[in-house]
C-alpha cells in the first residue's frame, strides 16, 4: 500500500477486472515462497518486508484457502504491464466494485484496516 493505494493487477482476459497479485502454490512450495515468486512474476518487484496476516477461505465456495501477506517494502519498480495483466495503483474501493473477487475483499479489507 502506498498513500492509501494498493498495487492492483488486471486480469489478462478482462482489463476492467482488478485484483491483488497472487496465485497458487507450486508443488512443495511454502506460502512465503509462493508470495515472493507470484509478486515478482506479476509485478516485477521483490517483497523484502512482509507480514503474514492469516489464511482465509477464498469466498468462492470452491474449497480453496488464501494465505494473505501485507507487503510493506519491496525492491524494484512495478512494471506497467506483465504477461499477467496491467498494473496500476488504485484505492481499495476499486477492488470492492471492479473485481470478480469483491466478496473476498469485503471480508478481507476490514481485517487490514482498509475500509
């Protein structure tokens, strides 16, 4: 988060659908390793300082769990575009209105103090 904004990534199949960087675990990977890999792949930056917030249901009734980290310091500059989608800084409200994961963000953001 920077100045009340969060770094968001659009979906490559829908540039109007914004979300937080993330993804699935590779076999044998820890959530911390996945955090570093996914953020680097999707944004071009490397998380340096981060805090584990918790693991929560995805909100999609799919049985998946989501490990959430708050990243406070990164190395590098976010790319404008990656193979995963377009990057932009948005107010958290954007994710509550322009994301297919809005129900998850409605659940998560109060826990992060973003509402």
